[in-house]
C-alpha cells in the first residue's frame, strides 16, 4: 500500500537532498495483551478486563529496532510515542531502555478505545511541529489487527508512506526501500523524506535492554499529552466494538438411518441447504 503523494513530489515541493548528520525518527508503539495471557471480558462485554498482562506489540518492537539501527548508522535521535492509560508507559520505558532518546505518552483510558482514524488524529496532534524525517510503526497491532493507524497518520500529515517494509537504506535524496509482496516476491522503491513506513515483523533481530540502558531510561524525557490537549482534533468514531463474546458450543450429531442412496441424498441436501458448504 502506498500513500497518494507521488514518490517524486512531496507537498508540492521538489525532493531535497538530505545532508543532515542524522535523522529525526519517531516510532509509534502500542501496548497489547500478552499472547499467552488468560483474557476475561469486562462487565459490559466490550473489551477485556484491564487486569490482564500486557506487553509491547511485537510488530512495533521490530519498528523500534529498525529505528535504533538507523540512528546507529546515521546519527540523529529516536523518539517513541504511545496512546493509552497510565500502564502503557511501561512500553515507553522499555523503548527508552533499549536506546530511544525521549518519549511521548498520550495518557488517558479513553485513548485505548479510539478507532484507527481517531488514534491517528490524536498522534498527529501530539507531534505537531516536531517535523520528523521518518515515522515508523509496526505493520499491525496484535489485538485489533487493522493495519490502518500508520497509513492514516501519513495521510493526515500529508507525507508519503509504504507498508510491509523489510529493508531500509538511506540515500542522498531519501530512502531506498524493500517491500515484501505475496508468493515470495519483493519490490524495491525510492521514497523522499519525510515519510512513514510500516515495518514487517522479522526485519531484524530484536535487542534486549541492558542494565545501563535501564538506568539511563529513568533520566530521559517523557512528555505527557492529555485528552484535553487533542480532543478538539478528534471526530465521531467510525468504528466501535458493540460486544465481544465467547461462541457457544454448537456441536450436534445427526444420525441418518436409510438405504445408501437415500442417505446420500439427505447428506447432499444438508450440505447445500443447511450447512451451505456446497
């Protein structure tokens, strides 16, 4: 998937040659329920209870790793941002411990229930004026799996974007990217900066936070953004969860006692008119 902005033109300006010493990179990170955690629904049946175990969204962890590697190659800084309740600060602290330079936390329980479009609007409002050269997100989240927040954020910011990225090379005029397509095929494209990329899991090997990194994380800047700070940029939800539930058991056994020819007719009739599989 590509942004509507042409790779050769950015916001009506000719592509510029990047001669800066480094890149200013933003990584969007989400906190999601742990994959092996037992999940229980809340009283309204609209989402899981908040007492579940939580972790960094795995695709976002790969986006962070790639951002840190780009910083190590070219210099610059890596900022991380998340939107969610107070507990979501944990994913920011982990990112800071791994090497990110600063963090932004859109802190409020209501951020966790936003649809992809409003999440993108909130993020855009929170980073207004920052002028990042590169924004990276995971391909999708492990909970909602919509794969939309990143591309919507790019459209709101008016910058080009590309998805399913498995290789990034900085050039004099921007970026050379490798995309993963279907059936083992790949695509190579050139893209100017600023740009937004959604990163495919497995692009690299994830690092662990060091003890020194954990100590340093405590002194790194963490800017908090309230609901009131961005509420004016949000719109009516286009999507919301009405109800979650565990499907009930529907297993039944039907016994057919008839001669073979008649039994075959009944089976075909069931498959066509009741099971709707043929």
